[in-house]
C-alpha cells in the first residue's frame, strides 16, 4: 500500500485547521488509509447518511463514491456544499441500473394490477432513487436491508429489489422467503409476462458488485475452514448466496468491523477470515495484529473507492472556495429521491 508523503498530509491538515468549523470530511470504510487519517467521520453507508443532517459546517467533503455524495446532497441543509474529490469515482454496481430501464420495468409490472414496491440499495444513482420514490418505494443499506425488505413486503403485493441481486437474495433467505418466490428479471424487462414473474414475491434486478461477486468464491471459504477448523468466515452480503451460505455470518462494513473488534478483545479464535474490500480488511489486520490473525477472503480492492486519494483530497481542499469538485443534483429529482431516502431513515431510527 502506498505510503503517505508527509508534505501532502501536512498540507491537508493545515487546510482542515484553516477551515475549522466550516469544514467536515466524511469517509467510507473502504477509503485508503492516506485518506481515512484525515476524515472527521468514518462509517458505513447508513452511518454516513444518518450523520449528514446533524452537520452544521458549510462545506462537506465526502470521500467515497458518487452515489454517496449525491445522497449527502439530498440530506444537506440549504446553503451547504458537498464535494467529492474525484467525480469519476462511481460504483460499478450503481451503473448496472439505469433510471430509464427501472422506470420501464416498474411501469410494465404495475400495469398487471399488482402493487410492486421498489426497494433500492443505496448503491444506486440519484435518478434511480427518484424513480423508486415516485413508485412509493424506499432505499436500504446493507445494515438495514432486512428491516426495509419486511417494510416493502408490507406495502404491496411484491417487491422489486435493485440493483444488487445478491443482497436481495441473501436478505430474502435470512427472512425465510422460499427460493421459488425469488425471481431474477432482465433489465430490458422482456420476460415480465411469465407466470414465474407474476407469482414471485421478490423480483431481483440483475446487478451485482463485481468485487464481491466475482472475486470471492465459495471454495475460498471451504479452504479457510479446512486450514483453520472452528474459525469463522464473515463476509459482506454483496457476496453470492453460495458464499454467504457457507459462511459464519454476513453483514455491513460496520458489522464486520465490530465483529473483528470483539474477536480481538475475546482473543478466543486464532484466526478470523473477512470477505470484503481489501483496504478495510488490511486496516483491521494491522489494527489487531497483536491479538488475532485476520485473513482476507480475497485481496479484492474497489477501483472506484481508490480514485479518491490524498492528492485529490488536497486538491479539493485547496480549491474549495472556487467550488471545484462540488457535487450538485438536478432540482427535479430532489423531492422524489429524498422521499425514498427519508422512508428508510424513518423506518430505521
Ligand atoms: P456498506 O453499506 O456496508 O458500507 O457497504 C457499501 C458498499 O459499497 C459495499 O460494497
Ligand atoms: Fe460499488 Fe462494489 Fe465498490 Fe462497493 S465495492 S462501491 S458496491 S463497486
């Protein structure tokens, strides 16, 4: 991992001091260490969204990916500015659901007379959240997917979960929804007339996180269990149901961090395997190196999260007053997208 140069870190700290109460820096757990060391609040998607409304600073620099900064724009106070140090830091999964496709599919599904409630993983664009809001749906994160899926079932005849088929299936499995009631659809919506779709309780958008789906495999879990009998494998629920089914637990980044901390404190297990983005796992490996052997399921990094680095953070802070790297959202999308986010925050106080 690249070592932070003293001068970049010093300049960032000098600018933080200069802006004082006018600046808050937020960072997701997947950010590089060279960024995390400068953030005021580090958290998972839910925690970061929850903290925005309490922030009074005029400037919020969000170190994460684009959809997170867009959500921050929705929850910010009037006059507050949101910055993302690299606007090309998008999320591969969010790109797999286009608002126009989601809208078309929801229109077709609703035309059958069934009430379909859309539930969008927070890893989706603002335009998708606006469509979801207009159709009476809500947003969820990996921390509250279970609560929100139960809520969505209570609101209609069936749920369209998007974009992550894996989080959708893993959450439905945890709620005991039979596999035959979970049906994956195609983004073009060509098979929506089938009896399978008409009878399903849960419709899954065909999206995924390439890092968790393609790089973390069931045989890796078996391999760890073979070498460390009795030791646990914990993964993020963006992993496939095949992987999650073999593991000893699954949950958000905040859950994985808490479990690592508890395991290190108890010092009962010689090893703990964690399956999620490698920058976070590496931080846990170093933090608890003297107490527990934390092993990554795969050394998989998120190329989008990596785009925000100390250099782009510094450049953003240096040009804050010129508004460089500010994120703005289309006015017409704000109200419906905010509705979908607020439904989540109200259901998960
Ligand atoms: P969390 O909601 O657990 O922070 O995860 C976000 C994410 O992008 C995982 O890949
Ligand atoms: Fe998106 Fe996957 Fe990166 Fe998370 S790890 S931000 S889901 S691409």
